[in-house]
C-alpha cells in the first residue's frame, strides 16, 4: 500500500530541515511527501523546492496563505497514495515508524493511531502510549480509547478513501476535533499500536498554547456537535473545563448543559467536584466563580 505524507509549511524556518530529513530517512518503500507552502515569507517555500529538486519522492504545492486546514486540503487534492497521513513542519517522525504502522492498515482497518512524544518547553516530556488493539467501529474507539483527548491528525494513518467526502474546515481552529468525528463515522475498524512514534514539539505561539476564548468555543462546539456529553463522565469533565475557560475569557453565557454523566467515579476527584457543583449551583454560577478565582 502506498502512503502520502502531507506537510503544511508556513514560515517553518530552520525546523523544516529536521522534519523533512526524518521523512526522507523513513524506510517505508512507497512513500510520497507532499509539501504545501502556505504563503511562507521566510524562504521556507524556496527550501521546499530545493528538497523536491533533490528527492524524487517530494512534491511541492505553493498557495497564498490560507491556513492549516486549506493547506491540508490542498495536499489531499493531489495525494496519490492509497493511504494518507499528516506531519507538522516543526515536528519529527521517528525512524521506521511507517514501516511498523502501515501493515496494520489492512482488512477492515481504515485508520491506525500510533504513539506521540510531546516535548514541551520548560516541562517534562509527555508520552501518549497506546495498546495494540482493534476497535470494531469509530464510536467504540472514541469512547474506549478516550480519543477526544488526542484528536490529533498527525499520529494516525488513514485509508485515503475516508477523505473522499471529508475535508478540514477552513477558517476554524482545532480543525482536528472537527474532522476526526467525520472520519470515524466512515471507518469500519480502528487500530491502535505501541509501534512507531511521532515527536511533537510545542510551539509557545501555537493555538494549543495561546487559544483565545472564541477559539476554545470552536473546540467546544466541535465536540458538542458530534457527541453526547452525558455518555461519559471523563468526556463531560473535559468539556466542562473548556466551557469554564470560554466563559472566563469571553464573558459569554455557557452552552454546555448541567448533566450527571455516566461513570462519575472514573473522572477523578477534581472532575467529580466540578460536575457536582455545576449541577448544584448551575454552570453559569460555576463559571462566575471560576472567573473570580482566576483573577487572583
């Protein structure tokens, strides 16, 4: 099976070389690397062309700056692989990752997720470890693997046909959380594995570290539009935390309802207390308390 790796590039600077070298060094034999220069102004676009001129498996698309979703969609539009994956231009894929992961994308398995090592500035690295397991459908994977906490596009390989009617939402942030549920509605089976590794390097200017209240609202809406928050207490506790931050940053009224979801004993003491307070005091009152405490 052939694999297309789509790399959106925007002012990646010296980090681009590290990323692309990790892809060139992959020993998976049928690999296509698509670089989408999204209006870079720091010479990254020219660097992409140099890589393509010396490596036949590299292709380049240049487009005016339209954002991460549009760049990924541009790569999808020209991908030739039977499978696709995504890599951010400041990250690295560990050696032999795709050789280890791709054999699992067979039979009825349409998506495979593999581990992540998160390198945070000033903090200890954090690893997302995964068991070797096959989930019978996307919904089971979402709940049992707690996929809502790692909706990343880049530590997964997908059968290309999943994207026949799915694209990343242009103009939205946290686009992975919007897109993964649409893909899970189309998969037959999902596999997770402890093989391979994606090395994510935190960006202090990135959306994860510096999201505004309006942007966090998009994340909350993405989850609420696809999944029932009453289904799982751990999921609901996660949404409640996002809602508290949205209210704190924007002053908007909450949209998340007060619920007593299933499995309260599994969401931890802090999550349990917040959920109980939301039901006793009301989420709007809890948001006011959170805003006051955060100002201290």
